[in-house]
């Protein structure tokens, strides 16, 4: 194995408190969710305070409605993320163990499921209050990337969702038996830090692009444009990273070492790529529609 990076000694827990026989811990992953929602709330509030950013110089909703919107989104993220993981990745297991569907603290959340949850909850919220759907979608899409950035950094700290084995000099030696189970690799196994790739692409770069276009280039004035860019950008980033991301264990087997969910003759797509394709297509359609419709 060539030069590589040893995984830093960072605990997934920020701190823990023991009260009697119960132990309570604050984990980086939970903090990432909390911080992501707080940053999103601040970005949404700041955008609504600037009516000149929106079509007709009129913000799509009142600032007093933000707290209610955030509640709907949190519900959509949690329910959609969990049910998406259950249905997309391990339906047979959870069909046999239905009570474990409720055990979200044991892990297992799907971004694509969370996205569907947010879309549905936001749609209900918009229709119930007479809010322009596409402008609301743009508002939410512009505030999502910071949460993605923090979430992927938390995945790295948790030493989870790592990539395939690599000999590149920035390969990381992740701890744990599963991470070190690399057939054909002698000694320590370094892997792609795919969590950091996603943090940079889906969070930092995509987020900076959306905020620049929305706040400096008038993208909010074309309803659906920011949402389309988010869908397309995230879909392309996730599709690309899947080539170096370790496949989900439930899809791997003797005849399918790459963990392809859909394959023929050794070629195919991972589940992450399959779920990203509709995002890309919907995103491109929204971009084309926004460019045709006058603000």
C-alpha cells in the first residue's frame, strides 16, 4: 500500500452524561442535523427580508410562517429519510423486523427518501397557505447545502459510508473490521474518503453556486431555477461519487462485487445512481422551464 492518511482520533460523541443506569450522549451527527436546520432557518429568513430578490419584488411567504415551515420540513426529513432507507435499501430485513423501522437511533437514513419527504411536506404546506410552490422550493433548495456539508463531515467522523479501496495518497485508513476487509490488499487498507468528496461537491461547491446565483444574479426571479440547479447538481455529484463509494453490503455478492443494484454482464448502476437519475432529469426540466417562463 502506498502513502495514505491514518484516520484521525475523533470520537463520534462530543460528550456523554450518565444518570443512574441511563447514558445520554450528544453525537456529531445529531449536532450536524441541528446546525444544518439552524443555518437553513437563518438563510431562509435573510432571503425573505430581501423582497427585491423575488418575482415582482414580493417575497413568497411571510417571515412569521418560517417556524411552521421548519416544523413541516423536519417531519418530512425524518419520516422520509427513514422510510426511504427501509424501502430503497433493506425492504426484506425490515419486513421481517417491522418494529425496528422506528429505531432511527440505530442508523439508516436515505437522502433521497428525506428529499421526497421534504417535497411532500413542503407541497402540503404551500397549498394549505397559498404560497407559490416553485418559489418556496427555490427558497428551501438554496438553504439545504450547508446541512449536506455538515452531515457528510459527520459521516466521516463516524467512520461510515467510506469509499472503495484506493492507492491514491489521500486514501484514508478507516478503523473497524468492515473497513479493513479489503480482498487482495496486503496490510492496512486505505479507502476513498467519499464522505469528504460529497461534502465538497454537494455541500460547499453546490451551496456556494446556488447562493451566488440566488443572491447576486437574480435566480430567485425565475421560479424553479434554483430548485432545478440543486436537483441537477446533487444528482450529478452523487452519481459521480458512487463510482468510488463502497457499495451497500446488501447488494454485494459473489457475482456482484461492485454492489450494483441493477446490472447486466458486470455493468450497471448502484442504488444511489438509480435514485439520482430522476433527480437529474427533473432538475434539467425545471431549469428549462424556468428559462422559458418570464419572471
